[in-house]
């Protein structure tokens, strides 16, 4: 595998991590301004941002689907493998962000 692929995997990880942490913290400021409990809102927001952080990291679902289609139609299993690794990397970023958020609010996010 080439060096550029590993750079992309790291970028997907940190993009997903940033979307989760940034989205929940900035969203909690809005909850505080609206008079809601910020930590409770962080927990709800973190649950709903999971899939969107992954989609944002991989650049939209259409690219992932077209890569899978190209891999299946052309018989290129390497492209499918690379896309799966990128998605798993983004999922790792989301899980890391959830762990950090749980540490911050001292509450388990299910």
C-alpha cells in the first residue's frame, strides 16, 4: 500500500474525532444559551452525531458507494479493502471522541 493511503486513514480518523468533539461542545453552548442542561444535551447530541461524523470523514456516502461498486464490477478487491479500512478508521475517531466526551461529562453514552 502506498504512503498516501495511510495519510488518508489518519485524516479520516481525526476528521471524525473533530466533528464529534467540536459538534458536541459547540452544540452545548447553544443548549446553555437556550436554558437547557448542557451535559445532558452533549450526551444526546453525541448519540445523533455518530453517523454524520463518519459520513463527513469519508467525504459523503456517494463516494464510498461508488468505490464499492467499482471494486465489485472491476474485480478490484484492494479498492474495497481500502474503503473498509477508511470507514473503520473514521469509526475509531468517533469512538475515541465518545470516550473523551464521556470523561468530560462523567456520564455513559449508550
